[in-house]
């Protein structure tokens, strides 16, 4: 059974996926290329920073969430 904290996002996702409304919008074909050109370097930079700093991030998270008795 799903935990209660997962019900709200799952229900919201189901409602969004199952309801349909007309968009009444037009997206220029070149907009997709522009969005890709903007988002790809940002996402790549975040991923590279995470990979580069992964050990430090893991140590920090373990330090924050370690048990008080030192185990």
C-alpha cells in the first residue's frame, strides 16, 4: 500500500493525465530548438557539478542524517 505522503502527488498526476482541455495555443516550430539550447547546458552543468562533487555531497548528507550514537 502506498504511504499517505504519496497519495496526493499520485492523485494530482492522475487528475492532470485524465482530464483534457483545449490549449488554444500555437507554439512556433523553432521554439523547441530554442528551449533545448537553453535547458541542455543548464541540465548538463547541474549533472556535471553533481558528479564532480558527489563524494562531498554524500559525506555531507551522511553527516547530517547520521545517528546520534555515532553508528
